[in-house]
C-alpha cells in the first residue's frame, strides 16, 4: 500500500512540475522549455516543490480573480492559459 501511494505521489508531483515548466516556458518564450526544465531539475527538491507550488498557486489565484467576472472572465482566463501553454 505504501509503495502504491509513493508511486501515485511521484506521478502527481511530476505532472504538476511539468505543468509549471510549461507555464513558465510560455511566459519566458526566449528560453527553451528544455533549458527551463533542466534548470528546475538541477535545483534541490525543496526548491522544485516551492517553484511548482508557487506557479500553481498563482494560477489558482488568477482563476479566482477571473471567476469574479462570471463566465466571460473564466473564458478569458482559460483562453489565456491555452495561449500561454501553446
């Protein structure tokens, strides 16, 4: 049971870090995504967690702000996320 939980936690962490790297690379288009991923992976685990949680917290905060403007705000938010990630 503990091994399964550890594997699930590792997969979720890796997916969250990949999302954070994608969003950072979308904002900093002049730096390749491979370089951003290498820089984050080279940091200690604590820094990786802080970067990932920070990016996802900003994303959650912006979604709450967009939600204040109703469905149009959420539409603009999701379109902005898609454009940045693309």
